[in-house]
C-alpha cells in the first residue's frame, strides 16, 4: 500500500490506529478514580506527543541514519515557531501558511548552519551545532528583539495587520484555525465514568505527523537512505566508491531541520506564541534523549521516546507528597512517612531525576533503546515455538534498520 | 596504450623523502605489480595516485586526465577503484547492500537525491549486486551483516564492491596480506579470473608467490626510488633487487 512493503504497511497502519484512537487509549481510567491522574488523553498533552514525535522523527533521519549528532536542533524548531507566529501576525490566522513558512524558514536556516557545521564531523560537528543554537538563543534575547520580542516572547496583538484574514473579531484576536475550524475546538464524549476529548488541533497534528512519518519510512527505504547509512558506516569507503558524502549529509541535515521547523510551526498552530527558551540547549538535548531512549535508527523508536519523555514530564511532575500519602493511607504512619521520604526526590520537581535514572538504565542495558527492549521480549516469545522456526531468527536480526 | 602515467613524483613527510622522482607507467589491460621492502614508499605511491595524498611535485595522468588535485570520489567516478590493505567495507550493512552502494554510485553518480525510490525494487542494481556476490562466492551470506565476515571474506567482498563498478583501473594494496595459503591461492584465482574482463590492475604486494603468479610486469621500489622494472623472470635475477631484499632471502 502507498508504495510500502508489507511489513512497513502494517507498521504504518498500527501507528495510524494508535494515533486515531489515542483519545481512548490514553484515557484508560475513569474520571473520578484515584488513577485518573495517570490519564494522558487531554488535548494539550496529546498534541505535544505528536509534535515532539515529528521533531524526533526528523532528528532521527540525521542522527539515526548518518550518525551525525546535532546538539542544536532546537534552534530550527525555534526559527519555525517565530516564522509561524509572524505569518499569523501578517497574513492570516489560518494555520496552513504558518506551518508552511515554518518549514521553509527552518529549512533555509538549517542549510546555512549545516553547510558550515558539516565541514567537521564527530564531536566538532556537535560543538558547532551547539554553538549555533546557543548563538541563536542569545540573539533572540538581545539583538533580534524587534523580531523575537525578547524575553516576553512573540505574541499576537489586536492591531496586527493580517492582510488576508481579519485583525480582530468582536474586539479580540481571532483563534488559530484550519479554514475556519478553530484549533481549540473539542468534541467531548462521556461514556460511563469516562470522558474522552476529541480535539481539532490534535487531529490536525495527527494528519501532519502521519504524513511526516510516511515520508520518513520512504526515506529509510530509499537509495538515499541507504547512502546515509553508508555515511555512518564508513565514510572513507564511501568516498573511494565515487560518492560525495557532503551533499548527502547536508541533505539529511536540511530535511531534519525542516522536520524541526514543522514541529515548531505546529506548536504555534496549537498555541500562537513563540519564546526563545524553545531554542535553548536543553531543548536540543531533549530530542537527543527522545531519539536514543526510543532507539536511534529505528522508525518508531523516536516517536515512542518522545511520547515516553513527554508523559513522564507531565504525569510524574504532577505527583506530590499529598498524593503519595493518599496512596499509602493504608500503611502505618511511620512506614508511610519513610516511603514518602524515599520517593519524594523522584516526583514533582524531581521528575528529571527519574528520567535521568531511566535514561542511564536504558543506555547501559538496552543500547538500542525501547525498540531493542521490545525486540528482546518478542524473541523470548519466539523461542517457545518449535526449534525449526528458530533458524530464521538470526536472519531477521541481520535485516537493515527498521 | 598507456592507461596510467606518473611523471617526476616527489613526496616528503617532514625530513623524510618518501618518493624520489618516480616515473612509472601502466599498459592498458595488464597486471602490473609494485614490490619493495617495508618502508619503500609503496603505499605512499598508491595514495598519491588515488588522490588520498597530494604529491609535492609531478603529475599523475589517467589516460589524458590529470589526477592531481582531484578528490577521491571524482577519481573513482572516472574509473579507478581501490582495494585497501585492511578491508574498507560498510561494516553495519548487509553484504547485498555493500555491493548495491557502489553499483548505485556507478549508475547515479556522486550524488542523487532519490529519497522516494524503493531500493529493494531496483531490479537492475539488485541483480548486479547478486551477480557480483555469486562471482566471489558470497551469495549465501547476502543478508548477513558485513562485520561478521572473516578477514578473507571481507577482502573478497571489497573486491566485489570494486568490480561491481566495472573500473578501468583497479588498484590493490596487498590483497593477500594476513591470509592463509589456501585463501591466498583463492584470491589469486579470483584475480586471474577478473583479468579476463580486461581490467587493468596495479598490485602492491609482499608475497612473491602472488606477484609471480599474477604480474606481467614488475616495478621494484626501494627507499622511494624505482631501482628496477621489467618482466617477473628478469626481476628475479636482478642483483640490485636481491640486495634490496637483504640478499634475496625472499626470492
């Protein structure tokens, strides 16, 4: 289907199903239950899953395939965001021009950064991209204030021209919309104790992400994708084979920069403001974590990694001591105090500690990330079948990156 | 007809004169061996030919194209392939992919943004790669990752990668180094077979057995200077060559 082989088609349909039914899947607990705080099925968080999923898919095209580790990809996301807000200020509140121009501007900026940074490889390349991103971050706060509005962040205003659309509706800023359908509009469905929210913005993100994911699959399976893996494997052999590795790495860099811009544009479409903190090195580091956590070089891994980190960020950070005491209410007081004391550093503001420990465990024990973990579990189940089928296992593991 | 012509090449590393006014030419369709003791400058010479090192002075002509100043991928694109002393292959990729890459490079040039084509549906490239794998006897391992191969197999793979490009000139840097006797003989047979395709070969070699079973012409390099050149039989008896090899123990 769609020019994909059987295995990829199944994978694509699986991801499609997960994305379409996410409002159900992420809300497994009834509204009034104790566990409702573990529900992630609200629009804001679901949008972020998809947006950071796109960001990580794009980053993986560069890092997973070519092995070039960029520490500055948040800069492209930031540039995309600013471009998006400016489109909404100048043109129209329709999100399509905003998203489109986000991709274009991020692409142009990544062409410039990539052209310079790709003169070096390895750690020097990483440092160069980091330097560019931090430079953009600082400039956004200082010299470029007329464009970025400095610390306040770039926001919409009532007197923005919006030449194609309207400046204001009934004295307020018109909402971001997709040809008239506001992004914030949601349809709520109540079933028994459960409440499911279907948000217009979420489904726009879903369509965009599925397109982005589809393009990534095609790139992975193309001659171009194979050349990118050749860059990672042995650049010297590549050059002596008559291939110029520079345009290949630059193309991969620009494509991944455009994915980052797309993510930035979608962020703006969901919530029309842009701040410089989006370009900070911690944001660049986050996408590296997502990709490695999920499994660099795999197709679904980065999306899982993005979802995992965003889930931890939102859910773990919301658990506080009172909630813990609720959970341990059945235990004797002294024991409950002790347990809360032990768990305290890992929750609320301390969720980074939990994330850090998980990241270390995964990198040490599962260098291939979540995807490797799933593969190992899959193999465990396979081993129980008759030994005649076991012979196909080594061939399957020798197959190219998925 | 001469396919490769090297004139007055000098190369120094700091105070060390690695190549001293080397003049050298290769006839089209022949197997030309370069021999010499350790440190004679054989690998430096090869690197100057292939664009990995720039000679200080002198010219390297491939047909009527000057190779000086050209980048490695440009030199490959005009028909010069190279087998390295330690096999340079794509370790993380399968054998089939290892050969598809050079085949694609030959067909599509140094850069092609075919990001939406399906590599597994490219019958022409696939067949070509399979054919090459059969030629070197590795077709059963086509789905195996190249890093798991033995050293001898890696070298055969590298050779197949070079041959898949139908090069006009093939440079081999010690193609049998570190191989068992049996593997060495297999490699000699393989190289003889590909000789039938009319590919000109320049072989750098230590092993005299290999040199005398393959080469039609031998050039002897010692301390960066050519000290003898001629048919293998003539070289065998040359006293200067025997002296360069410490009394001819190897011969």
